[in-house]
C-alpha cells in the first residue's frame, strides 16, 4: 500500500489569490456606479475596452513567454489592471488612450518583470503617468456632469465619441467638455490649481463660476463610493488597514500643516481627501500588495511617504493630481523601505 | 554541557506569573481542531504485534548493543548501553531477537537505520520492576541516571533526551509542564491527563524534587476542559506543601502555542534569545507525556516501553487513543483499527500542521510518534496548484517567529543564502502557519526546509573545507620540515664521507672538490625539473660512485697527473649526463617516463617484499617458535631500508614499526593473504604492461 | 538661506542629474547591482562632485578668468577631476579594499563620468558663486546617490525575479530606469 | 600672441605641478601594503587541494585568481563557488570549465590493498592512514574527494564512491515531495 507523499501543513485556509482579485473588483463597483451616474456610460465603455485589451495582451505575452495561459489569466490581475486604468482616464478619452495604457501596463510594467508578484511598479499607475505625460490634453479633458451637459448624450454618442472623437451629431469631445457657460471643463483640482496660478485665493476660487461649474460635487461622490468599497475590503480583510490609514492620515496632516500655514494658497484637508483619486488610491492602488511594502512599519512609512508626495505636488507642483506619481515614487522606495523595516525576529531582543 | 544562566527570571517576574497574568505571542492561527474525533474514547491497549522493530540508532550514532541475534528478551530489558547523550532502548515485549539490521525508520526520509527486530512470544513477560517508594532518598544523579536507563526522551515530538534537560538543575526557577497540545487532531495528552491525572501530578513531584523550581506551571489549552478538571482534582488531592507552588494555567487555543518558545512567551512574557537555551533564563519545559513516563520510571521502576498514540482521521473506522508498544509496525495498527484507504490516501505522522507523510505502513512506532492521521480527501484536500506570491503579507502577520516569509520565499527561490541568513531563516520553527494562510497555496515550509538543509550543508562543507585546508597546510609544513631534515642528514653524510676520504687519502682534497663541482653542476641541471628524481638521483649516485671508483683507481695508480684525473671525472660526469638524457629521450612523454619509473620501483618493492615474505615463511616452517621475532626484525630492517629509499614521512614510519604480534597474525593469515597479494601483484604487473603499451 | 535650500531640493528632486538631466548614466547602470557597492559609489561620487565643484570654481575664478584663459576651461576642469578621482581612489584603496575591488573599473571611470564635467560647466553657465557651487555639487551628488541606492535595491530584487530571458540584466534595468524617470517627472514645476 | 600661449602653458604647467605634488604626497600617505583578497578567495574555495585548476592546491589558485586568472577552473566547488568568486572579484560569472560531479569520497578495497603507501603520499590532506604492507584505509570525514589517490594505486583498489545517505545528512527534497509551480520555474 503506497500512500501519497506531500508536505506539511495538510490543512489550509481556503481563500485563493483569484478570489482576492475578484473581491477587489467587486468592491470597485460602488465607485464605478457613481462615476457612470455622474459622467455617463463612458467609463463603462472604457472598462470594457481596457479589460479586453488587458486580457488580450496578457494572453499574447504569455504565449511568447511560453507560460501557462489559463491559470495565469484566472488570477485576475490583468483584469484588475485594465479596470483601474479605465477608471482613472477621462470617460470620453479616445479609445487609443485606454489601449496604449493597458498594453504598456500589462506588457512592460508587469510581464517583463516576470508577471504577477514580481513587478516593481504599479502597472495601472505607471500607465497613467505615461499617458499623462505623453497626451496631457486628452488626459485632462473631463466631460461635465451629466446634469450640466448642454447636450444629452446617448450611449451611441459616447461610443462614437470614444472611437472617432465626435458624437453622432458631430460635436467634438472638446465641445462636449465645454459646459453651458462655455467654460472648458477640468477636474476641480485642476481648476483650483489654474486659479491659484492666476493669483486667486482659495476662497475666491470656491466662489468662482468655473469652480461651481466643475464637477466637484460629482468627484466627491465618486470618492465616497470608493471609500465604501474600500471599507468593505478592509472588513473582509482583503487589505490590511496600515496603508490606507497611514495614507489618509498623512494627507490630512500634511495638508493641514500647509493649510494652517497659509489658508489662502493651500486647499483644505477635507478637499484633499475627497478630490482627485485620493480614495481610489488609498484603498485600491496603494494597497496593491505586489508593489507595496510588506512589513508593518514599512507599510505605514509607505503610506505616509505617498501622502507627503501627493500633498507636495498638489500644493506646489506642476501637476493637478499627484497620486499616480506618488504611487510610482513610493513603489521605487519599496525594496529599500522593506530592507530597513524588518520586524524584530523572535528572540532578537525587545 | 553546562550553561551559564544569563538572564534568570526575577522574583517579581515569578510573582507576576503566579498572579495569573499571561502574555501572548505574535501571529498564530486557528486551524480547525477536529479533536472530537478521538477525544471521547478511553485509552485502549493496542496489543502485542507479531514482531517489533526497535530503532537503536540515535542521531546517526549506533550505541553498543547488549543483545545478539537469537537471544530471548523480556519486556523492559535493555537492548543498548547508555552513553552520555544516548538513552537506553528497551525491549517493549518479550520474545526472541531475530535480526539486527537496518530497517526503515519513522522519519520523513524513509531511510533505514540500525534496528533490533524482536519476534514476540505473546506472553509479554517482563523483567522485575523494582518499585521505589522513597525516591527522595536518592541523589539527583541517581535519579537522572534512572531516567536515562528508562529510555525517556521528550515525548512531545522533538525527542530531546530528558536526562540532558534535567542535567542543569542548578538554576531552574520555573518548570513549565507543556500540556497545550495545540496541533489539531491530536488528543493523546488530553486523554492521558483525563485518565492519569494523579500519576502526572506524581511525576511533577518527582521533577520538583530534582529541579527544585520556585514555580511550576501546567499549561493547558482551554479546549480541553475535561483534562483541566482532572488535573485540578488530582492537584487538590495532593493538597500539601508540595503542591503549593504548582499552578494550572489555562491558555487560549491558538496554534502554535505548544511550541516551546511560544509557550514560554505566553507564560512568562519573555522571549528566548536567539542561540540561547531556555535553561539560561531559568526555565525548563517538559511535555506532560514525558512527566508521566518519568513517574513510571522513578516510582514504578518501569522503563518506557509504550506510548499513547492518537489514531484519527476519517479513514480510520475505529478512532481513538491507544497505548502502543514502541516498535509496533504501523501496518499492524492500521489493520487492527480498520483503516480503509480512500482515493489518494495520505498517512500523516504527527499533526496536520507539522507532521510528515509516510508512503507505506511498514515502519515502526517510535517514542516521538504521538499521532497517526489518516484523512480522507474531503477532510484534507490536495493543495491547489501553487500560484505566484503576491506579497500580501498574510504570512508575516501569522508568523510566530516574526519573520517575513514572503521575503524568505523570494530569496529561497533565488538560493541567496546570505540574504536568507540576514532574514533569520534559522529562527523558523516550521510551524506551517504561513503556508496555512497563503492565498497562493505556496508550500512555504517545504521551501524553507530545503533552504535550511542547503544552508546547513553549505556550512558543513565550509567547515570541512577549513579542516582540509589546515590539514593540507600542516602536511605541507611537515613535508617541508622532512625535506630540510633530509638535507641536513645528507650534508652530515657528505661531511662524514669527506672526512673518511681525507683519512684514507691523507688530505687529498682535489677530487672531493671536483665531485663537489660536479654535484653543483648536476644540481643546477636537476633543479628545474621537479621529477621525483629517485631515478635521477640513482643516476647521479651511480655517476658519483663511478667517479669515486675512478678516483680510487687513480689514487692507487697515483702516477697519473691531477689534470688527467680531472678529465676522467669530467668524462664520467659527461657520460652520466648523456645516459640521463638518453633515458629522458627514449620515452616520449616525461610523465610516462615518471610513471614507468614509479611502476618499476613498485615492482621492485613488491618483488623484494615477496622475497621477504617467502623467507619469513621458510623461517616459520623451520623454526616456528622463533619465527615471529625473526620476522619482526626482518620487517623492521626492510622498513628501515624502504624508509631510506622512499623518504617516507616520519609519521608513517612510527606506525610501521610493527609489533611482533601483528606480524604473527599476518603470518598466520598469510596463506589466505598470499593468494590475494599474488593476485594484486599480477594486477599491478598487468597495469604496468598496459601503461608501457600506451 | 532659503535660496540654498531650494537649490538643494531643486537639484536633488526636480533637476535630478540622473533621471532628469540624464547625466552619469554609466555608473548608474554599472554599479547598481548591489546596494553595498551602490552606497560606496554614492559616497565616492558625492565626494568627487563636491570637491570638483569647489576646485573648479577656484581654478576658474582665480586662475582662468584673471588670465583670460576661459578657453582652457574644459581642459583644466578635466585635470581637476582626474586629480580628485585619483585622490579618492587612493583613499578608498587604503580605507576599504573590499569596496575598492567591488567598484573595480568604475572608480577610475568617475573621471569620465559626464555628471562631473557637466557639473563644473553647469556651475559656470548658471553663474553660481562659491557657496552655491559647492551646494550644487553636493546636492547633485545626493541626487545621484538617492536614485542610485534606490535603483540598486530595486535591481537586487530584480536579480531573483523571473524576467524573460531577452530582458534579463541590463535591458530590464533600462526599462526600470525609464519608469523611474517617468515618476520623477512628477516633480516638474515643484521649484521654479 | 606668443605670450598668451606661454601664459596658458605656464598656467597649466603650474596647475599640473601642484596637483602632481598633492597626488605624490597622498600616494605615499595612503600606501596599501598587502592585498587581503587572497585570503578571502582561499576561504571561498572548497579546499579539496585536488589540483584540477592546474595549481598545486587551493591557496595558489586563490593567488592566481587575485592576479587575474579565470574563476571557472574549480570543478569541485562547482557553480556556487564560481559565483561567489565572481561576486567577490566583481566580475561576471562564467561557465564552469569541466563538469560538476556529485560529491564522492575515496574507498579502499581492503582485500586488494598491498600496503604500498602510494596513496598515503598522494593524499593532500592526510586522510588515508596505514603503513607499509599494512592495509590502508580512508578517514571518510576527512576525505575531500579529490581523487588524487586513485591514479597512484598500483592495484587499482581505490574507488570513488558517493557519500552514503543517512537520516543525518538527508535533506528535504522538492522532487521527493513535489511542489506544484504554475510558472514552471
């Protein structure tokens, strides 16, 4: 009688990597829903497009690398990358934005480093930075909130706009992005930055028609959506609290310092927390375990570092939102942080 | 082995411990316990198997055996002799020793070790046990020796010899009785406590007598309420001055709280520093099963011949705890307790977290085997395929040693031993908590075991290399010294010759000078080639001899002028040189030449040896009584000669001067040996011929 | 004072010599295999940069300018650099033979590191005074060190990852450097 | 014009002279005497003293490596030692010259040994004991497996045998207990 030989332990927890990825995707839903509620179905189209491209490019590179395809695709990491890119880019950005970003993320940032678990940089954020630097115009044109639209956009309009740059009626994306008042739309952070640069104070900005026309309320709602999703992730123990809490606390503290120093030139902590991609970043991007630090102290440091970079660049840097840059810069420091934040091993003194 | 206490627990700490405060350790998990499968039934005797296989090898060393094949043994009879680290192995039932051979051991490797096989007679006759009511009259040394002779080792799993643990009784402040049994499925200790609470308390009193600790803590996990109650009852019965400092500490069910280091942290809040022994903190820990065995050994005089094994898992029809004789084949237990194998059946020795699997039942139960789990596939499914590590850090959260398993995995995969060391792989206790929680189903423990083995073998190799280097350097130094000695000797000999020459020749110095010159010249030519110049030296010696002869002739004829003499010497030297060159040229490769020369030398040596042997034998035949002495003398002479010829290192010569007795035995065995040697010589010759043919 | 601080942070982050100005890429690729060597190289380069900044300023201001020998700038700066590097090499050989060997050819090659000559020339084109020159040199060295050490710790991790064969070694390092450069673009406009 | 050139040459000359003096002084001040690397390299080498590298022992080979000899000439050390050497020397690893063999130790067949002491003399680490016309034997713990004793034996009674596997030197094995790996590393 021969028995099977295998290694201890023989009991295991029955949660798998694919399930984790799936849970993360599910928890994105509230945010995505709010996004499409406010900005139209463009982002859903982008998600569809980006996911398809992500899966295709993952398959392609796996064929080239002669690696098992199905089991790797099943881990869901490529899908998640695609979805994150789609959420991050403007809903009516041209189709090739999503395609370039996704292909770059999956092939260059993830698979060339050896695939899941071995990439140094967050694929979605690296792709976002690449797109932002290469195509600043397309990447900063957000369409206004639907209620402020001068035109009502149908699904077909949006599909057309995505692929040709024009709606069925022949309006260009730039035209749609102009709200009723004829002001070009940008994100609230963008608006605030431009106004600050032109010498206005914060309170002036918040009362200005540009700002009111900007989609600040919508963005706040979307952030709230991601916050809810993130809390579910925390509750389900898919992510641990260290990074999100450290990051959000860091944002509040650093922005408060700046705000207290000069409230006329620096935006308030609350505004920092609920604008841009703060919540998405805190719960869904910085917590990507592969590119984040893995030690407890390291994670806290990582979160705080990202927060510092975000606040500094938002307040005095050249870009409106800094989350993607902050994530990449923090990623860069991870091996270094990990090395210097090793926990004290049992018996190594207290 | 004495350890100096470095950081003994203070009075305050002990007071804190006895006040009921307890601590916790980092990480840990809560696996499904599945203890109810086996915890209800009372302990039964597993019976006497037809044969017993008792492994006697311990840590790779074979002890002195006290029995031979064919001997009949009684239960409790010692099979081996105890040495300082090894304990006695006792027969676990009566019968006959049928074999002493290598048999598969209960070890994950499945490798064979030296074992004594006993065919049982079913009578289970035992040696007379001498009960000892008043063990307190005996000294600690006597008691510890008794424990060693009873063959008691740690029954919790690691199997560390108990007498070694008791050896430093001087500075023990805290004795912890480990009755935690945190591994799922296992209930052996649980049942033992329920049924033998009084004996356990007695055993604790024995330990108390030996160690004299200030405090004794019995640690039990809170999932064993019956056992806790039983021990409490037993302790209350004992109500005396003895039990005053014994406390029962119920700890939360939290794997791996039963691990020595983690339990010490729970009880005392102290961590055992890396590389230190708990005894250096004034703490010693014994498993509750061991305590029971100590009680039996000291009070009842019974050696350790059986242990309690939990048979569990859905593939066993009759589950429960049984008392099994050491050496019982597992197959016997499988048959007796109606094991029904299912598809892709596993058989796990120990618990499901830290145990190992065996591939067949033909292995014996050893002293450390506390549980046999035979799970069905539904109970413990095959591990799903391994996925890449996503560095989620779950493993670091649960690691009781506070390691970073994800980093360790990374470096184990890239075989970066120095990094593994930096990340303290050696602190890993292989508890399996990391692999338990890993969402990518990576068998982390397995990777660490391999990396650990590789590191330790690399370390061993480095140590070995260091020894080899030292030995090589010593040898080189010795050879150098020998060379110098030889040179000195040669010089002295030369001086002597010169003196003799001067004496015989009446101060005729000229020729000596010529020879010296010739020598110098020759040395100049001989030096660059490193060839083992036996042959060259011979040639040189011949030339010198010839030169000498000539000189003598010349001296006798003394009418020849000095110039002429010089010419003759020069000619002789030239001839010698020519000869040497010819010898060098006639074989194409110098190496072959060397080999030939060596082979020839060997052949010569052999021929000589054979002659010597033959003559010895003739001597033996003629005068058998005197032969040994003669042979010895001859051998010595021969060796002296060989020594001169071959310049053997001094060390070997020392051993070669054989005593007459050895020679005696050689001669006696010579008939048999002679044929072998003849064969060997023939072989050597054949080899030589073959080499020549090449 | 705040000017100096701004100059420091500006040079370390915004106008990082390696990732933004693309100077000194040779040692950046060459000695970033191990953190240990990278740290050594960082010290050596920072030392050389600072010393060169000071010496080249002195040579330029007190020798070449008065004598109207501006056309000899490149020549004399190279002379200065060569001397400083030689000096550093000797000190390092004496104090840390291990590091000396690990750095190997890259230590004397600091001489031809474009970051150093670039620094000396940039100091002149930007009209830095003596203190500014030294701060500029030092902060360029710190910026170089920062990215070199981070890059080397990344590469240590890369060494054991399953990178496709054609991308192993220098090519994935190049891609990584590119991504790092992308990230550093985020500092653009931080300090005008 | 000429004077300009003269000034230029003179200036550079002075500059060069000053710097030269500094360097000259510091070359004396920071003089390095010995090279500790040979010891370190020697510590890496497996000390089999087998001579397969072409040097009479490990120390001479270490010396040779320090002087620029190839690092790939040590088959007993195998790939691992070569990599360590490469790291220590700061050069790229090369392919090993000669093949890496499993670890062997010498074993003397007793009945054929004629006691010639040839092997004793050949052994670089004194791992063979015995005496003239007495049977020789190998101290297995000390044998480095260099096989230098095999050739000198006149009766070919020395075999190189693999080390016996016991529960003491047994190692966990990924092949024995296979771990599945989806990336097929």
